[in-house]
């Protein structure tokens, strides 16, 4: 925004009594020092909400999932997904280095046959981004998500996440960043079990600590990233501590711009999950472990500045020492995104 200056003190009055000259009293001495030079930025006259910008994104996808439950039964089904996100950003400080963020998102995922998987997710996000200087950026905030399974209410849960992230821009268009999240899930309709078939009067909740690191490089038409993420899940579920495990995930991705209309995305990853107390069905002397390989690819076309269409494919394969947890599955979808 073009800065317009208003000079509060314009000039010395044209008539000054003679005794002021005699006493050699200067203008500086008779002008309050706090008001000698005050420049008002036009933007400073507005509130946080008046200064801000509002952006919206609407996405609609249709596709087919050939293993909806991600298990060895391999039940496939068509689906449609709708996603809406509205983001409000506004500067908090006069130098515009600190920005406040308020966001809301809504996602619905509906399967044509596997109705127990139909879900509605609402999310709220409040955060702050601080560009300390050209090299360092610091951000943090809070996210609240509600997950409602339309035909299986016992699976509903609330998720609270607090997070922070620090990013450093390096020479030669490199960057790296370190992040941490503390998440808490609450299941209002699911009781914890004391044995395989006996529920207690206490509700289930999960606590998750996540640490992540990412390094990347910008090229003329590419963005290449390598990432690592570790998290541990601690559940109040008592029976065999069924949901307690440690996860290590390694991933890499490449975004390529063919031109101002067409761009693509490609990623690979490997996740290692080790359960702390869950034993095997056929041999209780051993604990379960899972190894998951995943692959994702997408091609997008910008019809104009507001409208984008895309075709995406993802594949996931899980190997495990628990036979029931061995599976593979893929998902193909066509999506349209509208920004306004």
C-alpha cells in the first residue's frame, strides 16, 4: 500500500514574540518532543480485521478406492469428497513481520456403498507467523477438529493440536524446518476396555507427540523436499494397550511446473510402526509391527487464476507380522478446485 504521510507539526508560526528571539529559544525547545515528527501509515488507522485479507478454496473430488477399510478383505467402493476452506490473514505489527491467521475448513467424504465410512470433519485454526528476518521464520498455533461418522457415531472424536515450527532459509535456495505438535483425541462415545469384551465407565482418549524435520530446495521450476516424522501414540485403552505405538516415517516429494498452466506432484514414503504391547493373534510372545510403503502422484491444469482441475493416484501397501494387517490399496480421483 502506498504510504501517505501526514505531518502533524507543519511549520513554525509566522509571528513569534520578540522576547523569544532575545532569549534565543528555538522551535525545538517549545515543541513537545513526542509530537515533533509523527507519520501515520494509512493502514495503522484500521483494526486487525479491517487490514486483513480473506481467501476461500472449494474443492470437489470423485473417485474409486479399491480397499476402503485398508485390510485384507479388499472391499472397493466409489466416493465423492467436498472440501471448503476459508482463510483470514492480517498483519499484527506495524512492520508487517508478524501475521495472524484465522481459518475454518469443512470436509465431507461419502462412499456410495460403504456407508460406515461416511464422515464430516469441521476444523478451526488460529495461528501466528513471525518473519524474524530474511533467514528465520517462526510460527505456532492451535487447531481444533471434530470428526463425525454419520453412520457409526461410536467412532466420533475431537482432536486438539498445539504446534510450533521454525524455518531457516539457507543459501542456494535451500531451506529446512523443524516442527513439534502435541495432539489430544477425545472419543465421547467409546469406552476403554479392561478385557477383550468388557467396557469400563471411562472414555477413551489418545495423546500424541510429533516431531518433524524437513529440508528442501527450490529450482527454477521444481521444489524438492525430504522429510522425517516421528510420533508416539499413547492411548487410555487398557486392553493390551492396543493403540500405543511408535512411528517413524521417511518421505520425499517433487513438485514440477511444466508451464504456467500445468504442474505435477510426486511423492514416495516409508512408515515403520512398532506396537508397544499389542501381541500377535497366533503367538502372544511377539508384538506386532507394521511397515507401510506409500506412493502418490498428481497432474494439475490451471484453467485460469481461479479454477484448477487435477487427476491423482495413490498407492499404499502394508506388510506386517500380523497376517490380518497385510494389505494393499490404491485410490484414483478427479478433482476440481475453485479459489475466490
